[in-house]
C-alpha cells in the first residue's frame, strides 16, 4: 500500500479540507451525525439514570399511592434514615467483608498465584486447569449459582461427600464465607489472565540474572516481580473491587439470608426498592453505591492515564 | 534482588548444605503439587455436576459419574415449552441488542477515531467513567422507573434499550481500537482516486473493520445471553423471560427442583457462551475495557 501511495499524483493544493479531516470520509458535521445515535442511547439509558438517582434519593417516591403521582422532596431524610438504620450498617459491613475476602484476598491472591505457577509450567494438566478457571468465569451466573447450591448442599452436596459425609449446612452456618469462597471461584480467571499478561511484560533476563545471583523464588518475587507489575496489580484490584461491590450473584444463592448474613448492598437495594417498593429510599442507597463506584473509577482512570 | 554481595554461588556451597538444598527442593516440589491438587479440586468439583448430571437418568445434587448414560433429559427438555421459549427469548434479546449496539457504535467509533471533534478527549473520558460507574445494580432503581414510565415494562424493547445503553461505551472503545489500527493512507488514496465518502465507508472502511464488527457482535451476544439482573427486574411475564431468568426460576419456584430438566437446560444454555468466548478469545485475545468484562 505504501508503495502505491508513493506513486500517486499529489493531491490538488488549496483544497479547503482541514488537514485531519481530509483523510477521513467525514467532516465535523458528519461526525456529529455519526455520533448522535450512540450518544442518545448512552445519554438516556446510562447518564440520565445516574443523575436521576441523585434526585430520586431526596424524594419519597413510591410506585403507587399519592407519592407516585406527586413525590415530595424530603431532602436528606432518606440518607439520614439509611445511616441510622442498623440493617444498612449491616449491609455495608457485609459488602466490605465480601469485597475484601473474595476480590482483594481471594481473586487477586489466587489469580496471581495461578499466573505465577502457569508462567513456566507446561502440559495438559496446566491447560486443563486454565480452562476450568476460565469456564468458572464465563458460564452464566444463574447456572453457576445453582452449581454452588448443589455443591454446598447439607445432605447431598459434593463438598460434604468429599469431606466424608460431613452434613455441614454451609449456607446456613457459614453463609458469608460460602459466598466469598464462591465469588473467589467465580472471578479468579480475570485476575489470573491480567496477572499473566503483566508477568509476560517482564524481561526474562531480569529474573535470569537474579536467579544466577542466587536469589530464591521468594526473593525474585518480592524484589523484582512485584515492584515491576505493581501498576497492573493495582488496576486489577480496582476493577475487581468495583465489580464485586456491584455483584448481584449472591442473591441467586442465598437471597441475602439467612438472617441478612449475606445482605450485600445490591441485594439491600433490590429488596428495599423493588420488593418493598420504597423507591426513594432505594435510590438513596443506590446513590451511595454510585459514589463508591465513582471513587474507585476515578482512581482507576488516573492510574491508566499516569501509565500511558 | 540479593542485596548481600557475599552470597555464595552454587559452586562454593559446602557438602552439608547441598543436602539441605535438596530437601528444600523436594519440599517445594511437594508444596507445588499440593497447591495444584487443592486448587484443581476447588475449581473442578463444583463444575462436575454440570458435566455428569445432564446425562444421568436419575441425577441427585451430588456430582457422580452416571451408572448409565442417557440423552433422555435433553429429549424431555425439548418437550418443555417454558425452556424452549426462554431460549428463543434469549436469542431475540441478544440479536436485537447486538444489531443496535453494532449499528450505533460503529459510526460513533469511526467518527471518534478519525475526526478531531472539539472536546473529543473529554467525551471519551466521560464515557469511560460512566460506563464503569453506572452498573445495572447501582442504577436498578432509576432504570426500572425509566422503563416503567416509558411504558416498556414487560417488553423486549425495554430490556434491549437498557442493555444496549450499558454496553455501548465499551463497544465504541473496542471498535475505535480497530479503526485506530487502520492506516489512514487507505482512505487518503481512495479519496485521491475520486471515491465519495459513502464509497470510502462502504468499500474500504467496512471491509477492513469487519473482524472488529464480528468480535463486538459476539461480545454483545455473550453479555446479553448471560445477563440476569436486567430481565429479572424488567420482565414479569413468564412467557417473555429469557433463559437466564427461567433457569433461576427452575430452582427457586415451586418446591423440589426437577434436576433432570435443570441440569440439561443449564448445560444447553451455557454451551453457546463458552463457544462464543473461545471465538472472541481466538480472534482478539484477552483484553478489557472500562468496567465491562471482555
């Protein structure tokens, strides 16, 4: 292509097209037309709902009755009642433990360990394990939720059978731990793939030099590998934390129970807003979740910028 | 890195610590295999049920190799109107969302890649920000109300619009990447030879971007096919529910779940996602954009 470009006659001078637009099949006005459908959809179904949440959160909106026709602005009452509600405090605490346990420790820890293991290990067993980890990540959530209900079942579950007919009621006695272990299983693939990509960017010669100098595996890891892929690990951590804060899948396994032990913020919002139809209150909690997302996303984007 | 310059090289190690080194090596081997076995069991055991139960004439909740292999669970499934209709619903939702996202994201990606629109960088930043911040869970209240007020509750259209709006930013980013990688000289040459804008788009840009369009199409289908929350909150009529919600109803509604039906349906519903993931992965490799899984 470049040779043909060299032979071509030079374009007529003085054409009125600005330099950058001359190549494209579009001028600025055309570009706006090209952008409009996508931006319209994003505006109505992504941006507007977020902004509307902020407004709804200060009203007493309900789906039926007088508040449906004429919702009253009640200021920060929803937020005040949320902050004073032990159920909300419980939900926030459960969510933090869920994110910390399943995303930060579980997915990132296990994902990195697997990527580190896979780095030099080859063969069919490795490939089989990799496929399994990825399958756990891509099979639809309503299917994996039932797989875990069956796996953890008290009398017939595979886990108790593997432990010698233990009959432990996992989802009843250890509900939060159960969904943390579930979500680690569910999401490790992403961290594994991302860490694997990060490890591949390391020049092999660095590790080779360190090994020849007598550094142990652990020393290589601590002094060379972790400092050089710190940026990748941090972006990974932010993304999986954001997703886990917003993960609705625990609902499919425990529906928030027993006795609110797995009542994460998404489940709490769902129950208050769409089952009890306290839409204003639900919107206020949504706004809090949006704020958490915003903080994580801003840090994430700042990191991305700093790196590029 | 080893900070101590006097660390002995392997040659200078005296005899006894050579043995100690071997013990350490053995222990780390054992540790390695232990780790692999435990992690392998952790990932394999919950999955086994989906492999065995669909072919077991009498499946229980425990994963067990069936004593006799049968396909009768699948033939019974094909007679179940709920399951089949939900698969059709899933196909309709995924197909419609895919067409909408590709049709709107492709021109937007082209314009953002090729034309220096004022404020373009800010626009891209805001898109990335919103696409990661506004998740289905965080926005379920306004999304439900918006669709309710538009009179689209209980319709495919409502679900398609919401999903398309959510997937659009990431779709634009992926496609923009493809257009960015296309040399501008292609379009320049065509223009020099007198091609009209429309001809350039149809004969040069479109064929070049076709692999990108295929990837984005499959990626949208995978996302819609697996999505549970949006149809769960927006559709109440059982006849309109996609497979994601109907699978869930199979084990939460009406007492004892029919494990023969549930297992075969779960497998049938999962296979397309796995196949499509492999397709995208082969064509495009592992990447991700903003807040959306790739």
